[in-house]
C-alpha cells in the first residue's frame, strides 16, 4: 500500500526523485529487521545516519563560508508525467518482488541493489528503463572497479588515518574538478559515477586495512550487475510487448 501510494503521487520528475529515499528507507528497515544477523543493529544504523547527516551539514556549511558559491543554482524544470495503473503495477511487481526475494533468501548485502531497481521502475517508458539500467551499469559497476584499483593503490596503508585523509581528499578533489569541467550534458552521469565509486570506497577500503576489502567490493559489483541485467531484460521484454511491430522490424 505504501509503495503504491508513493508511486501514485510521483507524477512529475521532481517527485520521482524525491520518492526514492522514503521507498528505500522502508526497504532498508524491512530487510534488516527480517535478518537474523542485522536485526539488533537497526538502532545503531539510524544513530550513525543522524550523526553522518549532522557532520555533513557542518562540513558543507564550513566549505560554503570558506568558498561561497556565487552563481545561482539552475532550478530544474518540472515535467508532468502521467501515472497509469500499469506504472503502479510495474513498481509493485519489480520492487515488491525484489524485496521479497532478498527477505526470503536473506541476501542482506544486496539491499542496495533495490535503489536502481526503484529508479528504473519509475522511469516513464520502457525504453528509458533500459537506458537507465545501462547507465547504472556503467556508473555503478565502473565505480566499483575504480574502488578496486584504489584499494590496490593503497596496499593496506589506509590503516593510517592521516595518509588516508590526505590521499582521499586529493583524489575526490581531482574527480570533482574533472566533473565540473566536463560537458553540461555529461555532468549527471559523472556525478552518479562519483557516487558509484565513493560508496564502496568509504564502506570497504578503510574498514578492512590490509584485507583491501576486495571481496566486499567485488560482491557489490556482481550483485549490481545481476540486478541491473534483470532490470534491462524486463525493460526490453516490456518494450517488445508494447511495440510488437517495432520488434518485428528490428528482427527483420
């Protein structure tokens, strides 16, 4: 009922973006509460998220005072997108089915895979659903690959907090600098690739010291590939069903 209610109200591009976080939070709580391993850790996770949000506010406020942004941000254009019963049913089947699979098999490590599943399922057309999954493969799995290279570059020296801080700051500054000077139409995919790299980078590299975190990063990449490949195949199948003539011409 919650999934359907959120999808029914997400009738423009801004609301679709805003709907991702509340959907994921419900998925996150449900999955971890069902897990015998992580059931007792939910309260700790929420405290960590609150502390992280507070630290992020302080850091961004400090940076904004040191290096204030003079240019006014460009406000996004609101594009109305009609929500049909098929759209609502597609979200329920894809996201609900993915959540049920993870809970039944207790594959808690793959819960993050439902984020691209949610965003893909909310695309206005099946062709855009396929394009979205292709882009996510490039940015998210490419980000994991870059995290593996950085883990090998560190060679376990990230146990030293000072060296980890210096190298990480230089690396992230360089990546943001490159993204800022890229073409305007490419900045969105570059920003997504940056997040695809930073998430496994901060979750796994510094945590495991000389173990490099390669197992966790590789598992994340494999789980993402499987989820995104399933999304792409479903999108292709739905696109073929909705446009049978176009599919016949393509085969010919």
